[in-house]
C-alpha cells in the first residue's frame, strides 16, 4: 500500500508541475482564474503562480521533499484564497 501512495503522490506532483509549466506556455488560459485574486498585474501573477506550482509539484513528486512541499501547497492555497477574499 505505501508503494501505491508513493506512486500516486509522484504522479500528482508531476501533474501539478506540468500545470505550473503550462502557465508559461499559455498564460492567457489562467488569467480568468487569477484576476479575482490579483486584479492588477494579472499576467505577472500568472507567471508567479506557475513558478510556485511547478516548484511545489516537483517537491511533491520527490519522496524526500514531499512533506515540506505539502506544507508549501497548503500555504500557497491559503495565500490565493486570502487574496480572493481581500479583493471582494
């Protein structure tokens, strides 16, 4: 069972990292999602979010950094959510 969990975490991390990288390839796709949290300089924040997602995803994919990366993911989600609430 732990091997399956490890494999699932690795796949999930790589998917998140791939999503993060796609922010740089097709940033316009993410502008609609990013604008509520960052109404000014939205494109810049799309790139920042892409970098964070790439780093966190790679951290989750690697067993040695997974716990730290999961903490980073929680912090990132709180940061995004806080910005959405602050903009309302």
